[in-house]
C-alpha cells in the first residue's frame, strides 16, 4: 500500500515543481521582453532632455528646448514623409481592400497563389527589396525616359510594401463576418457593388481603419526605400535624420524619436478605443 502511495505522490510533486519552473521561466521571459523594449525607450526620453550640444554624461542640466527645434531642422523632410505616406495609404487601400474581399469570398488554388503573391513583399529583407526596386526603376527609366526615382518611385515602393498588410488586416476583419446580410441584400435586388458598399465595407470598417494606420506608419518610418529612391528635393524624415547624425551628435534626434513615439502611441490608443485593434489583428 505504501509503495502505491509513494508512486502516486512523487509524480504529483514533480508535476508541481515542473509547473512552478515553467511559470518562473515565463515570468522571466516577460520581464526580459519588457526590459528589452522599455530600457531603450526610457534612455531615449532621458537623452532628449540633456542640456548639452554633445551627448555627455552626466549632463550639466536638463531642458525641453530640443523639441521646438524639430520643425526648423526637419520640417521639410517631415512634410515629404507625410505626403508620401498619405498617397501610399490611398494606393494600398485601393488595391488591398478589393483584394481582401475577393480572397475572403473565393477559395481556390488560384486565390491561394494570388494571396501568396500579395503577401510576398513581407518576406523579403528591406534592403534587398529596395535595391531590386531601384534597379527595376532605373531599367524602366532607360527605356521609357520617364523619371521614376524620386517621389513617384517612393510612392510605388511604399504601396508595394504596405499592400500586404492591408490585405492581411482586411482578411482578418472578414474572418468572422456573417454573409447572411449580404445574401439578404442580394435576394432583395441589390446590385453586387451596392452590397459591397452598403454591407461589406461597413463590416470591414475597423479593419480598413487599422490597415490605413499601419500603412501610414510603415511608409512614414521606412528608411531603406528612402536611401535608394530619394532624389534631390525628395528627402524623407528617416534619411534626413541619418544625414543629420553624420555631422551632429546632440539630443535633437532623441527628441524626434520621442515625438514620433508619442504621436504613434496616441494614435494607436485612440484607434484601439474606436475599433479594437487587438481583435482585428488576432
């Protein structure tokens, strides 16, 4: 009898120890991940307050004067990046939303191949994709005489890299969509385009808004495309920051990074309140 009891109790103790070890490992990974993300953010905020022309530690004082200096130093590139991002968002939505609707409705081998093709730009490294687009645009310029490297080339490149995210989020927003309302509208005589405009697109609204925000952020912060496809007078904000760092080592760049983090974070919080991003991404 004692032998049986021992055989029953020991596995329970070992199972309890294993569970405690797993919980401790998970908690350690969570803490490590939070530190990996939080420490650089905290250091960036701290550096943006230094009252120094050079980043020296400890600083002689702290100031907020670097934040008003963002617009005079980076106003032009900031405007260029915003214009490019807005145009890229419009283009990616025009391509991605219809593609998402079509891929969610039709299940076949062809649609699977199309989905893989649309999502392919996500799988390529940014530098390699940027170089390939640059070479391709140069070849087109040589044969057509039309200049693509510059604003137009950047717009096309941004549309290429943001469309997969738009398609992905549109598919996610339609994953649990009940098509009974569409079928009812069709049975009542509504045209297919009317059904899409009045029934499907309102159901996709959270996904479309989230896709537009993600496309804007990806376009606005992209560095690789700007390095290869920028032209005189068309300098994006990431490229301007990189050029600034070649000759200056001051807290201004940290202030720019903090301002971007605040704007993006506030936008995500507001958007999450409106459309619940977590449910869409899942």
